[in-house]
C-alpha cells in the first residue's frame, strides 16, 4: 500500500470527444488542492487559453505552465519553427520529469506532437521512463499512438457521441478555450 502511494503512474487521455484538456487541468486543480506540485507543458498550442490564465491567477503557488507551441494550433504540416519549439519543450520536460520536483507532470497535446512527427513516440516514452519514480504523468491529445497506449498504466478514450460544433456552434471562450 505504502509503495503504491509513492509510485507515479502514466495516464493517457485521448479520443476525439471533448474533455481531454479539461480533464488534465481538472487533475491539476485536484492535485494543487492536496498541496501537490504540478508542471504542465503544453505542446502544439501557444495561445493564452483561459485555463492557463486561471492557473496563473489562482494556482501559481502549486502549478507551473509552459507552452511549447506557436500562436496557432497545429493543423497542417508543421514548419521547422514548430518542430524546434516542440523538441526544445520535450528536452525541458525530460529534465522536469527526472528532477523529482513535481508530483504530477502533464504533457498536454503530446499525442498531437507525436502524430505530426514533432518527436517520436519512443522519444516521448524515453523521457517518461526516466522520470522520478513518484511522479505521475498525464499525456493528452487525440490520436494517441499504440506504443504510448501500450506503455501507459491508464488510458481513457473520450468518445464523441455528439458535439455542438456539428450544429455550427463555434468554440466559446471559457468553455472551449
Ligand atoms: P477540452 O479542451 O474542451 O477539454 P479536448 O482537449 O478534448 O477538449 P481537443 O481535441 O484538444 O479537445 O480540441 C480542442 C477544442 O476544439 C475542444 O474544446 C473541442 O470541443 C473543439 N473541437 C474539436 N473538434 C472540433 C471541430 N471539428 N470543430 C470545432 N471545434 C472542435
Ligand atoms: Mg485538448
């Protein structure tokens, strides 16, 4: 029991339904409430989303956020600047993971980074594998690769049953971003 509590597991939130990013930030909120230290590294995205704003405003004592993406969400062939930013991010997170300074480390949209070949699944798994044993890791984003799902201890797939974007509802501030 004692040992189980001290070991950090690897969780993956994937699938094309809504809820992956909000689930990971929800976990950050819960961990902060328990006095735990959290690091969130966000790949492929660089805008100041409301959830990041909330962390800066209300949770900065416990939660640190860094973004490794450019201004717009990656949706076409990545350019060399996007690749460089993601690779530098993974290097930074490798050190964060190994440092033992954080109880929870969230690799936001890391599945997307792998999907767009910013880095490989193997490079991601290597960084996670070399973490401090107590550190819990959350990897989010659609299209989780089979290698990452096989490696993880927990995989949740958000399945889209329906979504209002099909009715033409655009992303709303405070709800989607
Ligand atoms: P959330 O951030 O709400 O938890 P998510 O992390 O599961 O969602 P992502 O795949 O990261 O979802 O997508 C980012 C946002 O874009 C989500 O809020 C989602 O609702 C929205 N979205 C997803 N697919 C579409 C689409 N085809 N058109 C418009 N918006 C979409
Ligand atoms: Mg997301």
